[in-house]
C-alpha cells in the first residue's frame, strides 16, 4: 500500500443530527402559472462541528452564531447546491441558519461542509 493513499472510513454514528434544507421551489397557482416559493427541499443527517476560538472572537459578529454542518455527499444535493447555494437556509433545533458557503471536502465526493450563520 502506498503512503497517504488510505483514508479511514467515515463513522456513520457521527451523523446523528437531522437537518432540513430550505430553498426556492417552483409551484403552480390556481391559474397554472409558475410561482417561486420558499420551502423544504431536502432533509439530511448531519455532523455538527464547533467553531474555533478565533472564529468566535470577532467583535463585529457578536450577535451571529456560526456553525459548520457536515453531510454525506449525494448527487441530488450536489445539483441543488450548484444551482442555489447562496439562497439556501438550514433549520436545526429551532434555529435558522443562513448558508454562507458549501464545500465539497477535498473534491472527493464523500462529504459536504456547509458553513452557516445562525439567526434567532
């Protein structure tokens, strides 16, 4: 085996938090016209990563709460994230988080890291 080729498998027990991803959806009204609404587009199991101390100590963002969610890769979520990554929000544990960025970790198509800011 070559060095640095082995990556340990992801522990599925760490993905124990259920999140809902909300975004723009297109529906039809009673006149059969397409109307863009905001609703739930996906649910996923996520691992929540705590932020580091230097990320929290920014005084300008004292009222905001920063969180990173790690979810498993799927092709359908990949298409959703490519289309509308900045207009998405995550609902978890009674809080709403605005998505700032979505990163495909190491471009390995195994996990996504979603960086978000919480609001009450």
